[in-house]
């Protein structure tokens, strides 16, 4: 029997290997800059994707021979390739703009040391191997003024976040400045609950945070209603307040890296609603920069179109005609001109290219105002992917591949994983379902008497549902409501006031026109699953859909109905199972978990479970724990419209929602 060597000796060997790895990575980075110097002379593209694929394929093969998993090797080298590409871009961009080459940059950013803006600016300077003089500011306007006045070389402005979306205040600032966008950078945002050394969650009474992290961590905060929130101008200010707190009752939301600057420790990590949480920053300066043609470039511009029907479409068709890809479009109101908007566009092109110049000239002729905010290197590095054959994986025969009568393969059905390998993600308002995101939807059945008193009770219930963690409300029986058009408009207004998505159930064909007018998302009730005319109509709509399984239908029949909708063009589809009728109990539906497993294995579409009809209240929490293990994408829970405020029922559904959001 092999006797293991002492643990300390093994750890020392690992430490020595880590040091050797770091030295090799540093040498590899140095050589990648030599590659950049060669590309500067030969004017070659910054990336050679064919070379990257060949490199990865060879490394996967050699790694497998050494007992290393292919996906581990690919993940590791994708990070190395990204670092190499960004370093080469920074080098070539600096060479094309020698006037920007300094030993140190003065950077204006939001907040103080430790804020996410500070971390983004630090990494930007580190990649360019320059020293950073930091200038913390209290507002976006102050950042812009610092650069305009010459007190700072560059300003860092957060422009968007993958969780909370665009930051509108920054777009408003860009309307009125003469500065140019000269760069961008994206950082991972890992929100932690930060407290003084030795603090525990039970000690915390007050949480300090900037509004953006509060929005991005709303689910976590909903689960801890006893915590009092205090808004701050930046994450750095929040951490400073905790640092100055006389006891351990205060905490801040921020990064562990930033917290270390304030002697704070992470109490809990991974607070963000979404697993992938990134913030993109733009870099502004007094003078525009040149972008070498071999670098991937992005041009940002603002424009105001004419006040006529189809004016924006006409402008976008110009981009299409010149084969210019628009990666972002935002609109903001024009101050002093009600109901008119300024449009912000990110275009994946170099402003010096012929297509971009021709497109700009044509846009100038059809817009009322147009201004280029800047052209700069694009720092989004798409990872190189290998095919199954390059990974040496033998593809298995798919049951979802449609076989014709003569035995030849035809195209896979649209709902299948053979058609789309990655799990679908459906977005509606603040709710995201699928691809790792789960949703909680409250189901409310309306009645004929929605009086002023009933509306007040509805608003009170909506407030409670929001606090419980629900993201949307499904309204049933809309055909029973008097003055439905006026009432639904009021109900939707209340839901939007609390940031909830309005879903309306289609229980009969006559419900469709009214629902389309007032809903953010439509719910096709199970009784309509075999209504092919309605399915085709729903498939042509531009709104997200939930298709409920008929309680007498097989899962194959559900997927057949799914294909009808998808074939009409609407790919924003979520499936729902509320239980099926069985011979054991024809009156009470049963959850068909076996079919759920088959659907998850077969389809890329998200699926929700509505246990309200099949599970008793006392078993609901336990059933939720079991359903979670099957990777369900969310729950629909029945919440009767009740002005008596049943606290016991509310506590139960709150516990179920917390269990749904809790990581498996």
C-alpha cells in the first residue's frame, strides 16, 4: 500500500508549481506582445481564430493524454487567449496614439477607492502598465467636468449592467459634453455583504449600498426583510460608513476586493440576482483617438430622427444597407421637447472604414441631428469554440431528430436541443426565466366586482407579493370583469408601480384582443392547447408566451403544440405544467414529474410548474424542494384576491418563494 508523503511537503510542491506557472504565464504574455509588434508591421488582424481553434484542439488532445478534462483545458486557455488579445489591443492602440502614452493617468471616477468604478479604472491602467492617480467624484457630472477642465486625463462612466440594464443618467450626461469616448472595459461584479471583522449575518441591522447594487441584489434583500436599507452615492461611501460604524450592526454591499481597502470581510457572497453579473464602463477624454484597422472597433453616436412615421426604421435601414451591425440602441427624452427622443447607437465598425463613412453621410441627410460620440477598441472578446469533432466527442443519436419515411434526416424540431443546444432565456421586464434563472409568478383570479375598495385590496396584495419575492402576477378570469378595458389598465398600472410583470390568461379566444392590449406576457390556458388557430395567432405576436399543458394531454402533445407556436416566429415561449388527470383521481390533478424530466432532457425551452391544484398547502414547501432538484425554471402559485389579508397563507407562499430562490 502506498504511503502518502507528509501534507506540508505536498503543499510545498504545489506552491512551487504555482510559482512556476506564474512565471510561465508572464513569459507567455511577454511573447504575445512580440506578436503584436509583428502585427503592427504586417498590419494583420488582431485575432486569428483558425490558429486559436488549432491551438485549442491540440491542447485538448494533449491534455486528455495527461488525464485533463477537455472543458477544463478549454476554459483555462480561453482566459489566457482573452488576456493575450486585450493586451495586444492595448499595445497597438497606444502605438497609434503616441500622445496618450504617459507614465501615469489621472482618472476621474464615481465614489472613492474601493468602488466598482475604481476597480474598473485600476484594471484599465494595469493592462496599459501605467500608474493611476485617482480622482474620486460624487456624481457623473463632476466626472465629466473634471476631464473637461483638464483636472483629469480620463473619466470612467458606468454605462450598463447585465442585471439592472442601462444607466440612464450617463446617457443624459453624454448629450451635453464635448468629450469623446476613447475606450471601454467590462468587469465582473461580485456583490458581497461586507461587515467588520467577526461580524455575522445575525448581527446586521442596517445595510448601506448604492441604488444599482440594491437593484441587482433585490432577491437576496427580499429574503431578509428585517434589514434596513440606507442609500449611498457609491459603494465606496457605503463601505466607509460601515468602517466608521461603532459596532457590528452595519454592513455594505460591495466587492470583496473593495471591502479589503476598508478592513471589511465578506459575510455572504453571491448576492446578485443573476449568476453572470457584469458592468460595462466607457472611458471619456478631451480628444478623440484613432483605432488601427486591425483592431475590432465600436463607434457610438447619438441622433434625433424626423417626427414622421417610420423615421427610426428608415435610419436603421441605412445601417443594414451598408452592412453595419448595431449592437445597442437606447432612447432618452430630449429636455425641453416633450415626447421627442434622442437615440444612442453602438455600431460594430471603425469610423474610418468606407462603409461607416458612407453610412454616416446618408444618416446626416435623413436625421435632424447626429453626432459621433467616439470610436474606440471593442473589448468584448468572444471565446473560441470547438466543434464536437474537434473535442473528439462522438455525437449521440438524438430522439429529437425528425426522420422521414425514406430514412433520411430532416431539420430538427424547433423546441429540441438538437435545434438549439443552449437553454433558452426569456426576458420580460425585470423578470428572466430559463438558462439558470428562476421566476416566481403569483396567480390571482379576478371577479366581477373590482370596485374602488377591491382595487385598494389588490394594490395591498401586490405590495405584499412584491415583498415576498414574486416577479410577476398572472391575472385569470379577465372575461368575468366588468368594464374590463378600464379595469385591466388600472391593474396593470398598479403592477408596474411595484415593478411586477403583468401576465393575462387566455382562457377563450375572445380574451385575446384585450389581453394583447394590456399584458406584458400572455398565458395560454391548458384548455386552449389543442386550439390550433389560437396557437398560430399567438405564434405571430411579439410578446412572450406561457403555454400550459392540457390536463388530459401527453407531454408529446404539449411539445407538438409548442412547435406550432415556434414555427410562426415567436421564440419567446415558456412551458407550464399544472398537473394531469389520472385514473386514481379524476377530479384532482397530479404533478407529472416523469414527464417534466423528459421535457427537460428533450427541450431547450424553460418550464414552470403550477402546483396549486395538485399539492395541498401543508405539502407545498416539501414539494418545492423536490421540484427544485429537477431544475424547474420557476413556479406559479395561487394567491386568492382576499382583502382579509390571510397572514398564514402569505407566510407559506413567502417561504416557498424563498426556497425556490435558494441555491440547490
